[in-house]
């Protein structure tokens, strides 16, 4: 896989994530590829050095990583 093909695969993963409301952190090098996690829900997307993509991102971001106790209401 060429560097341009790898960049394209990462770009596709970023676009797919954004369309679902995910906010991916920077892709970082991991074993056999690159991985990024959504800062809102914590799910990950991985792109292999051979172009294989594997995503644990839901179709729509749940944002479940947010701390519900941090949001308080006045009573």
C-alpha cells in the first residue's frame, strides 16, 4: 500500500466517523496500522497498513463517555 492510499483510507475513516457525529482524535501508529478513538464515546477506528479498515464506531455517536454527574440542574 502506498502512503497516498493509506492517507486516503484514513481520510475515509475520518469522514465516515464525522458523518455519524463522532469526533476522532488523531490517528496514531499501533501494531500493523493506525488507530483513533472518538473523544465523545471512546469507540475506535483502525486502518491497517494494507488498507484494511476496522471500525467499532456506532452509526450514530452515543456520546456516552460524557460524565452525567458533571451536568447538574438547579432545583
